[in-house]
C-alpha cells in the first residue's frame, strides 16, 4: 500500500523543503495543501481516516508546517480533535523546522554535557520559534534558562508561551547591544544563538572571556554567522576550551532526524510528533550511534 503524506501548511505556498525531505524519507506521494486554516482541518483529516481501513491507516500520515509556529500549533490541535479511535493517523508538527532544529541543538548539548540539571543556559534571541522550543526543552532538562530579546514586551510574551507550552519557567533579559554580553554570559555553561539568519549576535571577545562556558551553538548559517569564531561546519570541535557547533554541524543531524521522524510516522497510526516526542527520537538516534 502506498505511503501517503498529507501536508497541511499554514503558509501561502507549501514548503518544498518539507516535500523533498518527505520523499527522501520514504513517502510515496504527498498531498499538499497551502494556506490551511483551523476551519479547513477537520474535513481534510476526515479524507485521510475514512478512506482506508483502520488496520491500514499507518500508511497515511499528516505533516503540519508553515512559517508560523502558533498557526501550526492550532492546526495540530484541530487535527487531533478530528481523530477518534480506531480512526487515527500519525501527525508531526514542524513549522519552519523549529521542532527538529531546536531538538537537534538540545540533544547535541545533552550529548556533550550529560546531565543539564543546574547548568545555566543563555539562548540569544530566544523569542523565535526555534529559540522558544529550545528554551522549553532545556528547562525540562533541568537547566536554568535565560532567553534574550531586543524588546522587553516581546521577551515576556515568549516567556509566557514557553511556560504555557512546556510547564517550565525561564528568565528573560532585554539585550540591545553586545557590550552587555560578558555580564550575561558570566556563569553560563551553555550558549545557544537562535537569532535570525545573517546577524552576528556575539563577537568572539564576548564568549572567549566567559570562564564557565562549556558549549556554544550557533544556528545561523548565513554570513555574518551568529557567533564570531564558530565555523558553520563545526560539529563538536573545541575552540578556546569550549565545544562548539555551527549551523551545519547541527543542521546535518537535524536533517537525519527530520527524515527519521517522517519514516516513523508510517510505522503506526497513533503518533503525535511535537517537540518532546521528536526529542525522544533524536535521543534514540544518539544512543544507537554509540
Ligand atoms: N540549521 C538549521 O537546520 C536551521 C533550521 C531552521 C532555522 N535555523 C536558524 O535558526 C535560527 C532561529 O530561527 P527562528 O525561525 O526561530 O528565528 P527568527 O524567528 O527569524 O528570529 C529569532 C529572533 O531574532 C530576533 N531578531 C530579529 N531580527 C534581529 C536583529 N536584526 N538583530 C537581533 N535580533 C533579531 C527576534 O527577537 P526579538 O524581536 O525578540 O529581539 C526574533 O524573534 C535562524 O538563524 C534560522 O536561520 C536553522
């Protein structure tokens, strides 16, 4: 039976990136819908669950993407609401790659440092979809997380989203200029840059002076890179006594994880792959590699 992936994308055009990865992960056909809103979801999901017998429903799965993470979260909630036993299909949420990217970074941090309880983590520009997901996961790991934002009200909004979604508390610091970074990084073991593409967030002098720093991860692949002195291809190398990962160092693992998750959707019909479940898949991949 052919493996069919229903792509529900909240953006105007359905993501080509998500389609290519889905084919590479084993989907035989992708049924793509763009500009999907909450009101569209129920009938689209019913088209999946009433067409094949319950025992064959693991051959149909749902992918939720698009630029906007909160729109994706709403589509996921609506899709789950439309399912009822035994008529169920597996679903994955990865709006703008935020879950797989954040998970890839967090699991590389876990792999490098081990137990994160009590470690201080600073997530720069942690108000975006990737930063928020990473903040929630690191806080769930027991780290004391601080996210930064240029705007206090934006930071506070993100803090509330993270608390509501992950049931954890994170701190917020308004960061408008790099001169404040050395004080912010004092005592921090983990530095994660989730700032936008093409913006340098950290000059090398700011992180090379941070004595407690054990790992620095930059997710920006577009020059100028986010953390000066961390190369885009760095994947666990040591620089200034700190283990560093660049955007491709994380991105390679992210792509493998993305494919693994899509393939997993077709193994059963009751999976919901959001941040925590995707993290479990990633941790399994790390264990298997050992
Ligand atoms: N390696 C991969 O596979 C992969 C996959 C997906 C994404 N990424 C990368 O991950 C990073 C985070 O992605 P995202 O979608 O979460 O980011 P984003 O939403 O584009 O940006 C994150 C935050 O950056 C801040 N910001 C925006 N413009 C800024 C500027 N000029 N200077 C300083 N801060 C600025 C904003 O926060 P405030 O307004 O609150 O300051 C924004 O909320 C990006 O670099 C993206 O390219 C990598």
